[in-house]
C-alpha cells in the first residue's frame, strides 16, 4: 500500500485495450508509399470485418490482411473498385480444401508482379506489399533462416497463417450480406508512418532492459513504424531494422508513452520509450512483465510457489 505512488502509469490500460483493435491492424498494412488501390482494398476489407470481435491475441489481423490481398488481386486492373466485388465472389474465391495452401496465393502473386510490388533479389529491401504477402503466406514462420545458419536439417513446412485465415473467413463471409457490408463504416486510417523521437529508447524482455542502439553502437534517438516495417535511427543518421523491433509493438509502446492511438501517424516526442520485444505479446505492460520494473502488486512467482501449488493439487488440498 505504501507504494501506491509507484503505480502511476495512466496510459497503460488504454494502450493494452487497443493493442488488437481493427484500426491498429489497418495501420500495419497502410505503409506511407502504399498504392491507392491497396489503401481502398484495406479499407474495404475492414468494412467487411468491422463486426468481427477483435480480441487480445486473436488472429483477426491475418483475416484483414488476407481479405485485403484478395480484394487487391481482384481490382488492381482498375475495372472495378474493391467495394464492387460481391461478397459471394469473395466467399467462392476463399473456399477450398483445408489441407492445402489457399489457391488465392497464385492470383495475389500475379497481381503483385503486375503492379511492380514483387521481390527483386538484387535490392536490399523487398517492397512493403510483398513483405506483407510473404509473411502471411510463409509456411516457415521465420524458422528457415536460423536453421540455415546452424547448418542443420531445414524444418518441414507447416500451414501458413493465410491457410487458417482463409478457413475462418469462409465461415465469416457465409453470414455477411452485401447490404450489411454497404452500411458498415471502416475506421479512417491514413497510409503513413508513426515516428517517435525519444531521449531514451529501450527494448524490454522479461529479464532485460536494453538500450536500443544502431549497429555502430550509438543510442537510437528515433524509431519509426511504417506499415510492416519498424526502423531505428541514431543521432549520426544510421538507419536499420532490429529483430526485436516490431511495428505493432512499437505502435503500442508509442501509445503508452505519448497517449496517441496506436494507429496514429505523424511525429511525436517521448522522454523514455520502452518497447516490448517482438517475441512477447504486444499488449504486455513493461511494468508488469519486466523483473526490474515490476511493481510490488505483481510479485515474481518463484518456482517454489508453483511446485507448492502443484503439490497441493496432487494432494487434493485445493
Ligand atoms: Zn549510429
């Protein structure tokens, strides 16, 4: 009780609540150089999914991304607008065997090639839209690179995130009428980046608080989320990505530090920006998950306590 003043983190709760909202998922797809047709496809996909529950830890972002890619593939030639594509047509395009990767992958790849969004092996970075597509259709979930580095047997492919999303979308679209869709309004999210300038930027894990630095070891002064990418920049202007820096986590951290919505664009200032590491849930509160920041009301549960609880269960005491 005497530590009441220590728990003064007024913006923590709103940030946690909005960590999975539809507008944040949209901002992760709406990068600053996004083609207009992609922006309208994302907004139309959001309109279709507006009544879907956007729950903590859910995979609704995969559904938004899959539907937006399909709408883009069906309208990139300009003959139709995304809102002209009937719901029944979307449903039929998604329906298919559940034990196979979705057939829409080929169609999306063709659309990205035709609009200059495909991957060029001679370039350092893939176009953002290709990156979005490649993440959701990947059957390796980032496991391929580390296995090659370790020179061990490559992992077997597993179902892509898109395969699961297609299954859920097929069910969702069964209950969605064109009329209902026309009446819905998507959140207004601009295509653009969110930049935070801060005196101190740290990456938070359960047991470490590490200052974010550039590869030359200068402290990062700026971080920026732009669609699927997140970058850091030091005072010398070195710009790079970092494996623990994720755009969704960065946006939630920015909301916590400055009070803006996680889906916001523009440039904001903070004194001390703490970004939860990419492999932890994005809604995590640094003050709860980190051993050094943890408040007394969130005590560290040691192994002894867990063993004691298990023992009591086994003994039938509980
Ligand atoms: Zn530097």
